[in-house]
C-alpha cells in the first residue's frame, strides 16, 4: 500500500505541533500553574527587573486602565494563553521594555502581544495558502512553505508595529521636553515639591503633549507609592529611553544628591534642552537641500529630457519610416 508523500509530510507537521503543545503544557502543569494563575493579577509578571515590590508595581501598572466586564472575560483568558507562550525571562524583559516604550503598561499586554503574534501568523499563513495558491498546491510542499513563510512574517508584524509606535512616541516625548521643563521651572519657583510639580505639569500638558503628560503622571504616582524617590526617576528614564529625559533625570538625581535647589537645577536643564531642540531643528533644516535633491532629480529631469529629446526622436522616426 503506497502513501502520498504530501499527506505524510502534513501528518509529520501535525505531530510536531502536537508535541510542542504537550511540552508547553507539561512545563506549566500541576500546582505551579495553579499557583501562578492565582498570583498573576497581583505580581505583575516580569516587572521585578524595574525595581520595587511586586504589589507596588502591580498597582501602578493597572492604574487608570479599565475595561468593560465583557472585554475582561474575553481578553483575560487570551492574556493567560499568551503568557504560556512566553520564553525565557530575558525575552520577557525585552518584550516588556518594548511595550513600555510604546506606552502599554498593563500586566496583561505581554500575553496579548504573544497571542496577537500567533493569531497574525496563523491568519497570514492561511491567507497565503488559500488566497495565493491554486487548489491543487494547497496541501503540497509549496502550500506548506507558503504557510510557514506567512506564519513567520505574520508573527513579526505586531512587534514591528510596536517598534514603529515606540519610535514615534519617543520623538513626541523629545519634542515635549522643553515645554515640560519650562512649566516645571515655574512650579518649582513657586515652592512646590517634585511630586506636586509632576502632577501640575502633567495636567497642563494633557492636551498639547499627552505622551509626556502620561509619563509624568505615572512618575508622580510612583513617587507616592515607592519608598525611594531616585527609583521612580530611574524608572522614568528606563521607560522612555529618550536622551533629553535621561539628561533631565540625571540632573535631578545630581541635584537631589548634592542639595542643589530644585528650581535652579530645572532652569539649567530647561536652557540646555531648549538649545538642544534649536540645534536639532537647524540640523534638520540644513539636511533638507541634500534630501530634496534626489526627489527633484527623479521628478524633474525625466520630463526635461523628454521635452528636449522629443524633436530629435520624431525626426529619426520619420527618417526610418521613409
């Protein structure tokens, strides 16, 4: 009795997938899985690398994030399923850092990201297999290759989108730093402490710079909950990874260590940040002529060449026709 090689290949693939699923289940089975499921809403899985106790970080990460009960019933199991697919602690930290840069701080976002990568991979693989291939090749080696390529590319799409969002958010934060520092100088000269300064500035920047307002509001909440003020400022620099904010945090920590007045330290940072922003804008303006040269050559030269060469080409065509 002969066997179709394509069917045997699909059977081997299904056996591999089933084995991986059983291995994943066995790694998180038993009492450990039940204990992690009970403690997951309270420990903020994978945030210990950012300092502070687990309860404190869990309170902060869930601050201001509310979903409807219907969405909670649907999305929480999805997050739990995605958490089971997470790799090592290092991979968790990298993904959590990317989510923080993109502005997603909920504990469940890591599970949602991994579930989304799986869903996008399966969807794109099926789309390539069903939509791009004829019916005869869907269950062949070509169909299997198309599904694997679609699964790989689809799994990268959510992470690629997060990186683009994180880059855009970083640019917005960098542009908002001078305005935020000017407001902080005014508040500090009025005698407000650093925690109250962050609250007032975040409220004032809610419309013009919502990203900066969100980060300052989160840092103000950390200052109220965490025991160490320096830890909250360190977290601000780690979450944003913006050079201007890192410079601001370093100056504030130095002022805290050596007893420099807050208003004086903030005024120094504000002046430097404003100068840095002007230099950056001047640099971008200086690069514009070189950047516009290629589009101008590509859009202007072909019509000019066509206009200049058209009479000569018409004469050659007429001579050849005679």
